[in-house]
């Protein structure tokens, strides 16, 4: 798959943009604050309907404009697939092939993206929320049903927390409604967990050997799921449901006392170890970077294996950060197979020949010109 065309209207610092891209490597050059990241972010948004930089869609609308439009044409399975997103202050609309998709789970997955950004280190160093978001986004784009179950889970979780707050206030709370809501929560939590466990197996199978290679065969990466409750990664959907029900029953009083849901996928985390030491705690800056890089590189192959088509790669200001060995590793992994967008302030920092023959675009204050 590759993106043929991108159109922007009143999006971030872009008033109007319509460009066609090369199906191999596209380099976006520009000084700071001209719109390089915004441009790559637009491609990301076209895949996920939301940004990785903000949870507030309103920030995407150009200042003083009413709405923002991000659209494009994806070439996939020998045909053109028009994608379109409109962000109003009240909400957003997503269209595939000019047809509005009522559920996000029906939109996400059409376009697959793997992004490398300076923020990637938060994947290792940041809060559990960063890692849950990572797994949710990556898994969502290859498994639309995951997006559905996660969305339902989050909706019911809110209701359940609200209910627990109400029960907290009461002398002798009636638990009938709580039991119903807990059952609904479990129905989706079990799918979310099952999805994550399956995904972790895939992620490990790709990321661990890649990590070994880019650490010059010196380091072994281990990835663990740290659940907020006792779980068996080999469990079936039924097992998970039973186990969740058991554990919710056990902590019912405590949850009412605390007025919130204490266990479930919204409290889980991922742990990374290098040579059996936790990277977040003991890893050097270099080891943290290598871990993040291996996780992202793994996505490329993982998506290809699951979807049958390579994702589109976005490299926002990260290439010049990598040493020559890692730069070469990355660029040879994508060579000729993966449409890639590279942003940089200075192309001289990137020596690889892939970059020398790329299509060049310059961005100045939200205006892009092909070089
Ligand atoms: N909603 C918005 N409306 C108008 N301008 C915006 C909006 N959001 C961000 N910007 C502007 O976009 C510019 C940053 O663009 P960015 O793509 O991050 O730069 P860089 O080229 O350094 O990657 C900044 O000048 C910022 O003020
Ligand atoms: Mg930038």
C-alpha cells in the first residue's frame, strides 16, 4: 500500500494543500516550526482518525477556522481508496470511498502506519498509559474488532466507575445493577485481554530477534505483560471470563469502598527487560532507544505478515538521531518495499543512498513545494 495523494484544508498550520507522493521514499525538508511534523501527523491521522500528539481533536483545526479536513488517496490491492476525515468542533466524520463510517472500528485498519517519532522513548520510559496506548493502537490497526471491544470496554468502565461512586455513598448498597454492569465489562475485557496476549506473542517473535541484531548480538530483549490481576496468557476466552468474574467478586467490597474499578486492561502494563534487567529502571539511554527502535521495526514485518501488505513508514526527525549502523539497518529493512516519509531539518545528516534518490519536498510556513 502507498499514499498517492494528500489533501489538507485548515488543518494545523496548513490552509490548503494538495500533493502527490512518490511510492518509495519522500523526504520533507524544512526549518523548525514550518509544518514537517504536522504533515506526517496528518498521514497518521488518516490511519487512526486521531493524533498521537493530542487527545483533543480541536487542536487539529487551524486557528480561527471552523473545521479541518484531512483526506487522501491510498493505493491498495490494485485500486485507489479515497479516505477522508473532517474535524468539526463538535466531532468528526470519517469516510472510506466517500461513504461515511459510523463506527471507528470500521474505518481504522484501511491504512496501516508505523511511525518513528522523538516521543518514542516514552514507550520505554513513560507511564503505563503510554504503553497501553501503544499496544492499543498497534493492535487496533490490524484487528478492527479489537477497536470495537476496547471502545465498549471504556464506555462501560466509565458507567461502572460512576455506579461504584454512587454505591460508595450508600449505607446498604443494592448490588444487582453492579453485577449486570460487571458482567458487561467482563464480556469486553476478556476480548481485549485475549487480543493483547495474541498480539504480544507476535510482537515478541519479531521484536526479540531484531533487537538482538541491532544490539550487535549482545543483548536479549524480553517483553512481559504486567496485568492488574492474575492472568494466564495461554487462557481461552472462557477461562478469562471466569477468572475475571472470580476476581471481581473477591474485590467487590474494596471497589465500592474506593469507588472505582481496580482491575482490568485499563490498569495493565508492559515491561521490557534487557539481559533480565528492566530497561525503564536500569537501561541506558542507548538501550532505551534500541528497545523502542526494535519494537517499531518489528511492526513493519508484523503488519506485513498479518495484513499481507507493508505499512507506510513515518520517520519524523529521527533518522539523523541514529548512528550509521542503525540508520543502515532501518533503511535496508524498508528498501524498495515500504513507502516512507522522512522529515528532517538538514538532509546532510543522512548519508544513505536511499535518501539521495528520494522525492524531495520543502515546507515553509505550511506551504509545500516539490524540489
Ligand atoms: N491548530 C493550529 N493552527 C495553526 N497553527 C498551528 C496549529 N497547531 C500547530 N500550529 C503551528 O504549526 C507549527 C509547528 O509545526 P510542526 O509541524 O510541529 O513544525 P516542524 O516543522 O518543526 O515539525 C507551529 O508554528 C505551530 O504554532
Ligand atoms: Mg517536528
